[in-house]
C-alpha cells in the first residue's frame, strides 16, 4: 500500500475542504494521486467545497459568550450573508465560541486544533464547508478575564454583524453594556487618548500642519490651530472623550464615572472589516463563458 504523508493529506484538505480521515481515505484509494483523489471525493459526494480555498469569505457573523469571570468574542466568516443566517452555520459559530471560551487558545492555529467529540474545530469547519457549499473560516477571537470587582458589557447588533465586549472596573453590568452599545455605534479606536501610538500622533500632527499651511495661515497661528485640531482628532477616536450616545451632554468617561466605574478595555468586531471583497463583474463573466463555449 502506498504510504500517504501528512503533508499530502493537508494539501487535499485545503483543496477540497473535507475532513482529515476522508482526505486520507481518498488518497489511499487512488494510491496518492492528487487529481484522482479530488475526483474520488467528488464522485462520492464529499467534495462539494472543492477548490474553494481561493474564494473570499467576507460575510459571516460575530458572536459573544460569557461564563463566570470569562468572556469570548469570535468572528466566523462565510462567502454570503444568506449562509451566515443558516441554522447549521449559526450552530457551528456558537460551538466554536464555547470551545474557545473553555480552552482559551493563545493563537488561531491553537484554536483550530481544539478537539471536541473526536474532531477538531478545523475538522468541524471543513465538514460545514463541504455540507453548506461555501468557504467558511474562523477569522479571529479573543478571550477576556475579569476580577470580581469588574463587570463585562456584552452587546451584539444586527444579529451579530457587530459585537462588543467592554470591561469596566466597578459600576455594574448595565453600565458596561451601555458603553458596549455606544462602542458598537460610534466605533472608537482607543479607550483613552493616552493609548494612541506616538507614531500615529506624529503622523496626524504632520498632516494637520500641512493642512494649516496650505490654508495660508500665518506661522504664529498654525501652532495654535494644530493643537486645537489634534485635540479634536483625539476626542473623536478615544472612547473616554466621545459624547455618550444616550446623553451627548456628557462624555462616556463621565457617564461611567457617574456610576462609580472606569473603562478598562473593549473589543469590537465588525463582520468583514479589513477584508477586501471581490467585486463581481457579471458582464466579464458572461464573456469568459462565451469564449469557453
């Protein structure tokens, strides 16, 4: 019998999206011939997701879960919004979030290796990819722990299109959730202006300086203008300084302080952010099909 290497099995899995055992079985059956193995899987109805590894999965859902003093947030992607609403997909996302919360993996690679009921998260995703017929992928996750004196605020918007976990010292769970709702809506980048990287601050200062000079302002006025505009920039990207959505007359930090609390951190996931979606050109697709026929 031809010896099948783990590398070959992985290659077939990546190409077809089937589970490890199915990939190995197919390779054994055709004595290690990759092309024949793909055909074998297709013929046996196990490779509906064949060659989907190059597709862009920019839809999907985020999910948050809490248990005791731990909370987890995950983003799992699919190719279409339709599949993201599929019951099987939703169940898979919840299972992944639960396993990540329980195991607290350090990296994405570690997360994919987590085992449950005899199969890994990677196997479960591959199986779902085959059954559902779209590329599915675990994109990112984070597990957060809190002390007894701290509170989580969990909030999901638009069925998991956006999810937020906020960690607050003191106050209460409702206050933390209100801050998460604000964060979902306004999308701050930092908790506090002191968290902004010096390089980013310097870059913004240079841009604002050029803007002021191009407006023809006198040099002695430019410095004052830059200070004011930089302060506005920092207020816009810093959660503490933003006007609170439920009461714009006070900042978020003042709202939390009024509840005897302090914001420590937040994690905000929005489905597909930062993923370049492929633009479909249907006219070009039709032309290509005509050329092939």
